[in-house]
């Protein structure tokens, strides 16, 4: 088994098509098919189910895909590390960020502080859903991620809280009767549609938010998932009887009714939430340097 077998298999698995994978890899389809068949013969198992509409992974194929990606990532990092050593520099810090809401400037300043304190450091930045970041961290395809968390400590990970993003209120249509109140009770939202984010973007959020809302007297009767094309937009709120949870910082543009959408705090206790740096132990040198840059920049909470 060679790395090219793994690359070919991953491409076919991701494209769900031999022809699509061949185009992606710039190889002839018959040669690609033969390499995959050779791999299956060597392993003694079928990795793919071939059909007229493409291919599907077998249970064995799904398991093999995880390890194949990991092996290719390790090989890529080894090559990158060797090239870096050849020119006298370390491997880059692989930093991933999810939805930053109103906190993008804070992360920009953090990375600038990290580079100022470590001028020889290299950073590779990627943008992913928070759920994908946790997956990439487990597979060590990412060194550290900036994600929103609603549990502390973060199960299975080391973490440093950067910004308090406690949920304190909701966004409502400016024309709704509740918008006339300076403060609402969450139970008043029961019959309105709750606009929330896809579980993949912020894994674990929905069950925890549901529990928090239930403890505060609200079990929403209707829900609406944000469209993947506009995951941070509030267009549905402007269009009808829809509401969403909101933090003080992100609510700033909605404090006036002229927007058509208004922010109203709720009377119940706030729902804790933080923007955090998250990584898989043990802490690498560069990850530790990034956390130190966060502390030196004032991006920390007193109890951390």
C-alpha cells in the first residue's frame, strides 16, 4: 500500500464518483479504478459499493476513510516539517476559526500579537464550521481552533476562554407587539418560530440551549434552521414572526427599531457562552505561545 492508493481512495470517497475523482486528480479513470481495486484486494475487503449513480462507502470504507485522511495528513505534516527544517523554520501553526460574529477584530488582533511575539512563526488559517473544527482537532489536522462553547470545561479538550459571549436577549421583528416592551419574558416567545443554527456549525449547542430555555420557562413550538447559504443572517426575522437568541455585543446594530429588527433583553438569567481557543492535549509549543499572546493581549477571563 502506498500513499497514492490513499489519495485515490479519499478522492473517490469524497467525489462519490470515479470520473469525478479522476478529473480532480488529473489521472485516467481506468488507472484510478485499477488502483482502488488493487487496494481492496490487498486489504481483502470491499471499500466501495459501485452503482450506476456513483459509489457509496461500505462500513469498512467509512472506517478506512478516517484513517486514510489521518495518514495523508501526517505525511503532509512530515513533508512540511522537513521543508521547514531545511530552510531553518518550524512547522506552521494550523489555526482554524468558525463563525466569529462580532469578534473578528479580536481574533485579528490576537494573531497579530502572536506574530509580533514570535516573528519567525508561520500560520496556516482555515475557515470551517465549528463542528468540523472539533473533528479536525481530533484528527490533528488542525492545531488550535477558535470556536464558541457553551460548556466549561470543554469535554475532551484543553481550552482558553477569549471573550464572554453570554446570551442576554433576543432579536424580534420591529413590528411585533413584543417589540413594544423594553424587556420580555422568554415564555412569551412560545408560539413564535425560533431561528437557530445548524447543529454542524455549533455542535452540542441545540441540546444545551434547549435545556437552558426550558429551565427559563420556554419550550418553542416551532423552529427554523438558518439556511446554509446565509448562516449568520437574520432575514427570516425581518420577514415574519421569527426570533433568535442574541448577545449584547452582536445586538448593537439592532438597538433601534429603524432596522426592522429589534433587540430586547429577557428577564430570566443570561445563558453562558464563550468564544474560546480549543486544542487537543498535550499543548504544543506554538499553541502555548498563542494562548500566551491571548493572555498578554488581555483576551482572557479572570478565572482562567
